[in-house]
């Protein structure tokens, strides 16, 4: 496995499911993490768990359907860590439209 030693990785949808698994894998490879999700309690609990295992982590409640919220989170991440090396946009948004017709405005 490749090391992510010291790399800063942002992960959306990090409180559960695939996002949580991706974050855990990055942590196992020694990445520093910026986690985001709308599920505050689960996100905070997961961040504390990772911190107790030695991972440097920030956790922020972010609604990925709100581009301003995402921009603030990414800006805060760069301010905190001084950089951003990678991102895993795992958070999902439901809707009734066909995927190729979805715009951020329709969310």
C-alpha cells in the first residue's frame, strides 16, 4: 500500500458508509484528514475515534448541495493545514431528476 504520510485529504460523506471507509483507509496510510458530512453527531464521533488512533483530523458539518458551504470548508481546510493534496467527494444527494439533467440550481 502506498503511504499518504503527511498528505492532506478532504473527504465528504465521511460520517458513514463509503465516505467513512475511504477516510479510514486514508488514515491507515497516515494521511491528515479534513472530514465533512451533514450528520454532526456521527461525524464528531468518528473524528474522535480517528484522533484516538493518532490521526490528525478536522471535522466540519458541510452540506455539499450548498457550494458556499463547500467553499468555506475547503478554505478553512487550507488555512488549517496550509494545503490540500487530494479529495474524495463521496457525499450523495438524492433527487427525482435523471442524473444528466441535474444542476446545482435544481438541488
